[in-house]
C-alpha cells in the first residue's frame, strides 16, 4: 500500500509483527548497548526507522525481483530460440 510521499510508512506491520519486532529491538538494545527502553518508546523508534530506512530496503527488494524476472525471461527467450 503506497501512500503519498510524506512522513507515513510504505507499509504497516500487523499487531503481532510489531510486538515481536519491538521485543527483538528491545533485546538487541539491551544486549549490545546496555539500554533498557520501554515498549512505547521502542515502538515509536521502530516506526521512525521504518519510515526513514524502510523505503531503501523496499526499493532494493523490488530491484532484486525485477533483476530475477529479467534473467528468467531471458532464459525463456533463449529456450524459445533454440526450438526454432
């Protein structure tokens, strides 16, 4: 679901996915930075990261899918040529 270019995320995680991501982020911050942060601040931080960095991962995923589809299409085209 793509929204107009502003401060909104490209996609929204399901409630359980958000909960798991928050828990994972809290665990990571505690283990690697000795930071214990509550659920709400962690969720706000996660949303911020998703808005600011998520589009880069999203676009890379689209680029990778396009490249794979192009390679497969070229393989099919070669197979078609060989049949002539």
